[in-house]
């Protein structure tokens, strides 16, 4: 008898994300079961409960999705879940805390796409300033850009120490070399933009961190991307629908939240479908999301 498809949605948060639940059903999973308030120590046991109740053929019809908000904890949970499985009891797993992995992947892939098509270049060697750097999306885009050879700086908005600690943590964990810089004052932000080729804005919804005047004043800036769709946007002048369009009175290309969001949706949808279609277990995290986003754009 054919087994029904099941996605086990594990999260440290109080609630499962309705967005992720909708995405899973739309990708073809027949059942989505949430496990909330889960601690790291519980993940291995949950993974083993999932695999031991089905034959090897039935395991191809189930997968684990790990959500939450903390990207490091999510990666630890993914690793714990992987360690709980072994041949022939293996199932696919996908980590995407608060959509940060797929959102970040879409953002960086869009920037890479427009650098290639408008300037015939890529991220390697480019100075990239990340605003909203201490949040989950900010962390993802910093690591992804650094892995593409960019010179990444986390821009401190509230606390320089927080940015320093994040940079140290990412460098230690992911084998990158990310810096941090003061961006607390308007003058400090302008100095950052005056040496950056790319600005990535991942500030909290409704928080503006970059003004149109600051964008226009920079002589080095080529692309600015903003994931904030809630007014006011994070970067003034970057309309949510922009997709490689020049910001008014500048030569800077803007990429807005809806353009990024459309690719994020397609990236998550395709990764979820991959887990249903594969004959071998997949372990999907932020770099897998980035490669999927790039492939969808044909970078």
C-alpha cells in the first residue's frame, strides 16, 4: 500500500509558521505535522521516531522541516536530526528558520544576477555592507556573500559589540572572514556606503536605516537590495517592486522586497518538492537554498 506523504515540522518556536505549512501543502505534502517548543536535545529522538515507524519505501514519503528563528540553533537541530538517522533509515531534511535561508538565498542570488547582467561582474572582491546584520536574514546573507568571495561588513545599528560578536560567531562556524563596522550614526552609515559596492538591507519590518540622500551620495554603490516590504521600507527610494531598476536620481540598481519574495517563494517550493521526488535523502540548508535560487535565475 502506498504511504501518505508526511512533513514533520520541528521548531523551537511557540508556533509553527503558517507560511511554511502552506508552502508544504502547496508543494505536495499530504500531511504536515508541527512539533513546537522543541529543544535541541529532543531532536534526535523525534527523528528516530519518524524513521523507525516506516519501511525504507515509506521513508521516501516523509521528510523533516526545521524552522525557528535562530540560524545557529536551526543548523544544530539539522545536524542532530541527521545524526539520529542511518542507512537504510534515512529521510530528507530541510532547515529554513523564519524563511531566513530561502529569503537570504533569493536576495544574494538577485544581487549576483544583476551584477552579472548590468556590470559584467560578480560578488568576488566586492565590498558588501549588511544592514540589519544581527537578525536571521542578515546573518544568512552575510555568510552567503562571504562564501562568494565578497568582503562583507556587518553594519552595527544599535550596538557595535553585537555586530562584533555576530561576526566572530559566523567566522568561527562557517569558515568565512566577515568584518563589522560602526553604523550607529548617520555620518557613520554614509562612510560605510561610500566604500561599498553592494548594500544589503535586512532591517526589521518598518524600520528605515538608509536614506535616499545617502544612496545618492555614494560614488561606489552599484546595487542595493531591501527585504522590507512594510512602510517605511528599509532603504528609501527602493520600491518593493524594483528588480534591477535605478533608484531615482542615482545610478544605483534597486532590488525590492516583492522581487526578492517571488524568488524566495519559488526557491522554497522547489526545495520542498525535491524532498518528495528524490530517491536519496537530501539535507538542505542555506547554501542549498542559494544554489536553487541561482539555478532558477540561471546565473
